[in-house]
C-alpha cells in the first residue's frame, strides 16, 4: 500500500539530517570496508556472533592481524561468513538458498478489506512467533482494520510460473493488537494453524549487522506474489531507532522483514526515502514533483528505512498494555522454529487450514437462542452478470479456427450479462454501474502468461493466425508460443545464474505481447497485468517503439519517427494499425480499474473515443470478447454495445 505522506516526510527528514555522517561512512566503506567504517567494539561483536573467537576478532578489529592471517585459523564456514561480512568475498554457499527459502515461508501478504469484504489494499506481514504477525502501523492502524483483514501465506509462483495455492488466515486483534505510530509497527494475533510456515524469531542483540553489510528483503510488493531482494540492500547508517540501507532496485514493501546474511531479522521495513528538489518536494521518476493521487510507484527512491528490531523489542518490553500477555511473552523470549520442509508450504495433512472469505450478509438478527441462521443457495451457472462455472483448463495447443467463428450462443450470453443494468441514467451513474458489473463478474484472474492464455485461443483471427496489434504482421500461434517460452526459459536461466529477479530481465527477453495500458503505469500488479482484455499479440520491436507513452493522434501523421509500428514523438505514440481495438481496451481498463491511469487527460479520451467510432469492432474483437468471457467472467461493453460510448463518463476512471 502507499506510504502515508507524513511517514515519507519524517523518513526523508531523518535521511537528510544524516547526510554528512552518511557521506563520511560511504567514503570509509569505499576505502576499507566495515573495518574502516565501524567501531572496533561493533566489529568485534559482529564477528563473535558469526563464530569468530573473541581474541581473533579483537586482533582483526584492532589491526594487529590481517584478515588473511585470521582467516587461516578459522573453519571453512566461519571464514567464508567473516569474509562475506567484511567485503572480501561476495560468494554464498548453496545452503544459503535453503535458509532463504525457509525464512521466506513465514512471510505473507496482508490483504486489507472494508466492511463489505472488498479488497482495499495490500501490505506484507510475517510470523514473529507461532501465533502473532508483525507489520507496519500504517498497514494495520487499529484493531478494527485488523479485524476485517487477513494474511495469505504461500502466495507465490512455482518454478513453472504457476501460482501456488495460498493459505488464508484471519487476524485476531481481540486476542492481541499492539501498535506504535512512532515506530510504525503493529503486532497482531493470527488464528489458525501456522505450523507449516514456521516463524522468524526476534533477537535484541545489536550485533546483528555492521555498516556495509548486505541485507535482503522478502516481500509482497504492491500485493504481488512473494519476491526477494537478495543481498541488494547495503546498510549505510545506524540510527537509534532506524536503519538506512541503499539499493539500486525498487524500495521494500511496507511491513517486510529485513535480513542479514544469517537470515536473522534486523529491521521491519516501513518506508523508502524519496528524492526531493530544492524546495523539499518529493520527485517522481520523470523529475517532476509528485501530485496528489500519484502512486508510490511513481516516486524516485534513493534509499530504504527500517525500524530496528532491538528498538522494537525494547518498546514492547516497556508497554504497560503488553504486560502479562502470553503472546507478547512468546515474542520477547524467542525460540527457533523446528526445521521446515523446503517445498512450497501447504496445509498440514488431515487438518484444513482456517480460511476466511468475507461476504456482505446485510443486517442480521439473532434468534432467541443467540444463533443467526440464513439459507444459502449455491449456483453452478447463473445469468445476469453473476459468476458462472469455473473456466475450462487452458490447453497450450492452438485451437483450430472454428467453422462458425462466433456462434449464436455468445449473443445470448451477452444479452444476459447486461440484463440487470438500469435503463438510461446520467453518464456518471452509467460509468459507476458498468464499473461495478465488470469488477463483480471478474471472478477468474489468470496470471500474465500470453503463451498459455492469449496466443492459443483468445487473439486468433478467423483464419487461425495472429496479427500484431500495431504493425498487422501475421504469425502462426505456434511461432509466438515457442518464442515466448524460449524467452521465459532464458530469463529463468539467467536469473538463477546471476541472482537476479526474473521480472527484471523481461526487457532483455520480452514477450511478443503488448499491454495497451503499459505495465509501468500500474506497477506490474495483478490482476491488471494478466487481464486479457488489454493484452494483444505484438512483436517486441513495436512494443519497445511505443514504450510507455500515451496514445496520440498526430494532425500531420507524416514520416517523422515513423515505422511499421506507427509514429512516435517524445511522450506520444500513434499506432499504424489497431487503433479501434487499442482504444476499446483502454476504455475498458478505465471502467474496470478506475483511478489507476493517471497518464491520460480529457483530451486523450477524445482521441480514444474518435478511434473507437472510426474503427468499430469486427468478428475478431467479438471473438476475443467471447473467449475472455469464458476465461475471466467479464466482458468489454464497448465491443458488445459500441453505441454506449457516448453515454459513459470515462473521465470518472482517470486518476487525479
């Protein structure tokens, strides 16, 4: 979730206030590493915690012996750890990955919900004992919000790219809820069996890190499947309550655990440090000041800040409202969990994990016996925009083009889909009603996987071929499926070898697929990333040519910066083909995800509506709409009813 402005302001002030100290630290780290930047006492404490005998730690920290001399007397594992911490050896053993995997199992996605059960945000949380999780105060501010929220464990991708089955557990703030706005933490009880996930014990020692040490973060950025920033953050400053760590990657997710190389938690991540201008205004990545409503993903981050675990534990011990609580006692007297299986976590055999799914039941009144009851009807197939049966499994083999590209059954399904809409109404009300329909019926959210979801069936033309959205070049489905799978294999191979994130390599080995609403506009979050309504076959050269620029209609289309893909000027792009389809997909996105797109203004809407009118949908788009309906459960109303475009206030979907 977005970091509150006051938290950003306080974090940035602390960081700026330490500029001179941090500059001196970085200079010393560059010359001699932690031995030059840290005090002798802290180096000695860190080395002895790693298993280096105290006399050897003293000899090294005091300069009486060199690292090579001390290392020669140490067992192999201790020597490697010492050299890694002090910057002489950046290699890690294979067992390091096992420790990382075990630690990551205790990390979950916090799903924030309102009283109607709707998801309103995400954060990261983690088990710090068998019965309690830790996250930020700005994620769970009070017991009321925690009571509505849940934590999802095992929300992560398998090695083959498919999504594991999450285990959802309710929070129990009535048993334990402690929060601190000053230190930005919330400690909350969790209900259900957590034995499959272990926990991350909290140690009060201040010897868990030294300046210059590499740190790792396990997180759910933007609510996405679990990810790890492995040794990508370097500790650059120690404050009484906070740690500052710099990274070249994206900032950590709110509520994430920050680990040292022994996979001990050293901090609770709570905020990034934004870049500011001379007036102190937070800057976006495009160099412009942040505007109201801009998401955190637009900010240019320069560092991270986390709450020190030692300080957090000290605060817990001093709290009168924590005294005598057995769950707090478990946190304050840490014990290591039993070894966990390294396979993706699953509920214990023979015992179902407690899960929750919020449903708005309206006002209910208990009977004389104090029990509330109501009838429940299960429907496997319904009409009028409600959820239908689960979609059929997806086959990766291209489906032959049917003799009847669109049968009469889809017309009946479309009529039933919109049957519950209110006739007439003003454009704003029409927008809201359609937006709610598209969201309510989006019951299945396939992950972004064009080789499996898009090319075999959805994007196929009547002749059984695919056509690039912007260039209209033709391809066989098998051709793009093979190319995308090869690109994915190359990304996976390189990521494993270089220790990189698979997503970071997508630009180097891209899919033959275009998001008409660029992924950077919504931070690659699901379900937006995999929403088939705005995905189209498109070669990487056209995808790259467009970049993440808004659509535009050049009065003098001409030849400037022209290619088979279209024309591009700085900040603007007009495709050579596919304008109508691109416009309808973008307008669908505004309906389905109102407030997300902040790159368009009213003038852009007029361009999209003009393209929609000039190039009405044909059989290919109607086929796409029908196929996506069977996969996702929702439809694009501008394909089914092109004439509705003028009666919808699409400006209601623009982010402010």
